[in-house]
C-alpha cells in the first residue's frame, strides 16, 4: 500500500482496525476456501468519489488488489457473497431480450 496524503486532523493511530490484520486476512481466507467469493467495498480516503465494489474468488487476487490499488487510510468492508446474495434478498431477476424482445425459457447457465 502506498501513502497518497496524510491529514493530522484525522487522528491517525496505531490502535485502529486494519484490513491487513492477520485475523481479518484469515477470516477472509476461510470464507474464500469454504464458502465462495467475497464482496468487497473499497472506500477511498479523502477521495471524494464513489466506493469501488468488487468480487474476489481468490485470496491472492484480493491481496494483490490491496497491494496495488489501496492507499493508506482507505477503508474496506468485506462480506461473504454466499451469505448475503440469497434468493430471499434478490432485488430483481430477468434475462436480456433479443432485438424482438424475446428471452429464452430454457438455457445453459
């Protein structure tokens, strides 16, 4: 991770929550190995931009993302895809229509 900028007004501390803490990495690794993908929300420190949301299926890809895309102060929220993305929580469902507005009743997905 790199440091883009630093503001003393934000009260930086060595006691804060770290996404890179061994217990967080181990919990993420366990979910990826035993349940499936994770959903990650990356909020940019003083970024004045919308968060980035990504799905990871591999711990090495997640760690590489942290190393190359994250900066000091960025905040991360991580969820198990399998626990939060359920049929009961589904917002919408549908298939893309063709140029005649038809969708398949069947299909290999």
